[in-house]
C-alpha cells in the first residue's frame, strides 16, 4: 500500500497532527471512530469515495482542524502504516 509522505515518520506525523484512529464501524459513507474530544462518544467521518477501502478494526490516519471555538473538521489522510498501528488495540493513537 502506498502512503503519503507526511504519514511515514513520527516527526512528520507529529508536525502534521496525524493520529491513527481505529475504525469502530462503517455506516453508509461514514467511518465511525472514537470522538477525540469526548472518548465516551463516537463520531462519523464522511468519506464517500474512500469508505469501500475500510472495514471495522482497520486504522485510519485522520487530522482534526478547529473551525471556530467549538467546531472541528476531520480529514482522512489514508490507511495507517503498519509501524504506527498500536499493539494494544487502542482506539486513538
């Protein structure tokens, strides 16, 4: 699998605020992940063109952008490279 340059090293991942999120479910065109701001809840990230490439249990690299004082936007970068997937099955890395 091919990865974007910013996904390939720990330093680049940190600089670009890329985190690995475990896909909890795929519902329609949404990837369901743990909400990073309230880990007791889940959130659906719309990715209509990419959703077929993911299944529950996979990890996706996602970046969150603040869009105001309380809002945010999420961007799916791609599948998480194997070396950045957690061994313990954590929901957010």
